[in-house]
C-alpha cells in the first residue's frame, strides 16, 4: 500500500515536472512587472520581473533592476542577472555582455568563449553575426571567425543564406562567405519558404518582387511593398504607406486575397490579423486563408497567433482589456485596466 502510494506520488511528481518544462508559456504584465501564464490562463510564473522575453531553448531572458539573467519554465533564475545585455538562447548558446565585454554562454551559464567585438548576436543556422567597428562578419560555435567582418550590414542565416549589404547594394552569401547572389538590389529580406523579397528603386517609389535561391526572379517587381512568405502566402501592399491597401499573393504571384485591408500582418497558424481603419482608428480582426473573417474586427492592439493564443487589447491603453484570446476569439486571460 505504502509502496503503491509512493510510486503514484513519484509518478505524479515526474508528470508535473515534465508538463512544467514542456508547456507553452506566454508573458503578461501586472503593473510594471512581468511574468508568465500557461495556455489555460493560469499564472505559472508570477509577475516579479522588470522585463521578460519569450522562452527559447527552455530559457527566457529576464530583467531584474538593471541587469539581465535567464529563468527556466519553473521561474527559477538559473543564470544570474549579472549582464548588461543578452540575446535569446538559440542552438543552446546566447551572447551576453558584461563590464568586460561580450561572451557566449551555454544553457548552464558557463562561458564557452569570449568575443572581441562591438556587438554579438544569437546563432542561426550554425553561425552568429558579429560587428567589429562598422563591419559585420560571422563566427562558428567555437568562436572562430569563418567569414571576416567586411560587410556594411549583415543579418542572420536563413535557409542557408544570409542577406548582406556592400556599397549600398544587397545580395546573399553562403556559409563560406561566397556571394552567391550578387549585391544588385536596393533592398532584400531573408529567405522564407524558398523565396526572398527584393526591391528595385527607392523605398518610396521602388517596386518589390521575389527571387529564388539561384537569384532568379520568379515574381517580377510589381508591388509597392511585399513581405516574406508565411504558410504559402505573402502579404503585399498596393499604394503608399499612408493610403495603401493590403492583400495576399501565392508563390506564383497570383493575388489570392485582394488588397482591401487598411493594415495586415503575416499568416500564423492559419490566421492573419487585418484591420479596418488606420492608426488610432484601426480595429483589428482575423481572417483565414480564404479571406473569411474568423474573429471580428474589435481589437485596438493585435498580435499573431503563437501556440494557439494571440495577445490583443479591446479599448484604449488606460481603460481597455488586454490579454490573450484563443482561435474562437475568446479571452482566456483577461486583464482589466
């Protein structure tokens, strides 16, 4: 009897620990402090931190007074708040800065290597970018410089390629630093789902299109603004920033949802938030991939769905209700101000 009870107790404890470490957590704010709730709206980590980031690799960066550290999903501070800056954990490493400079640490808080640079970034696709004076380059997980700092601007690797700027033009390099797509564009964004959006011309009058990883133009530069592909669709704008309308195209460049929204965001988990009206007059709701309204336009603050929930607000900042909704539009964690 006692043995059975002990086994049951231990089993429940193990299940509780596993659930705690694998459940999705969402940040929330209570006054000036922040903490985390779970998918049911239950507070799992009380709002005791001055700032929090999302969990990545099982850890979240938190701010305590003026310094940064990292907590696990139980809310335990596993890496002390002693850093002036810090990135998210990615590929089990994070870049942190203290009074001595930049370092990379592992999820145990151990220093893997120091980095002599002006700014260090998180790892993506096996490499991390770093800035030395005004130039950008890349290091590997050993801290070795594999692509020397020589670019005017540079960003993370996505799908094996990174966008870089040289002499005011943008192109893409591979992980050997070879410029596989020459810098001939006035602007580009990261590759997503095999395609990257590019701009020819100025930011105010140029046109956007898409290239593949060979640098071939697969959707001609015809849009006033175009964004990354997400879940097979890409957001585009017809008209200028102030008065333009937003819609969606597929990977052939065909308009699948017409440009009729005053504001719009990328699809995430099958839904995209779109607005009627602009600025303070905007109200946001959610559509599916057929353009059908799934959640009515009633939010003044909007967020993408992630792990089944989206952060929204109804009403103004001072008196409105801020919290998380599920995909039926129901608040699972309301916070009345």
